[in-house]
């Protein structure tokens, strides 16, 4: 069985926090969309579609979307997360993201009510 976490994965720290209780991987669609300058307006399927051309079947709007620019933005996102994950792994004394999976002993409950 493979467990995939989804929802609220916005940073590399969120990814690590999903892995610690046992997730083997995570869906990070929203962070990727925001990296492409999606403003989360929710109009993807309304009218002609996304005014930014991100999610549109309208060829005029789709032409606004520069695939080369978008690819570089995603590469930048994954690179930044990779740097952060390496820092997290070093802080935990681990050498791979797979070693995070199921390490509930590394989780600590922080009580903000005090
Ligand atoms: S319409 Fe475009 S900017 Fe708005 S949520 Fe959809 S993809 Fe994002």
C-alpha cells in the first residue's frame, strides 16, 4: 500500500510533516499553481476560463501562458523545496526523504494554548 497525503502542502516543511506520520508522498498541486501566479480566484471553469491563461481551453487566453517561463517557475519551486528538505533532513540527522516516513518519534506537539 502507498499512502499519499493531500491538502495544505504549501512548503517543504508541510511535506516533511506529512511524511513523518507515514505518508509515502504528497500532492502539491496548489503550491505549483501559485508558483505559476494562479491567484486562486476559482474561475477556472467559468466563462472563457482563466484570465491568466493557466487553465483555459480558449486559445487566445492560453496563448498568454508562456510554457518556458512556467517550466522555469516549477523548477525554481522544486529546487527551493529540495534545499529546504535537505536542511530538514540535516536537522533530523537523516540522509533521505524516505527516512522521514513513519518517524513519529520526530514529531512534537506544541501547545499554543499556554
Ligand atoms: S482561473 Fe486561473 S488564476 Fe483563477 S484559480 Fe483558476 S487557474 Fe488560478
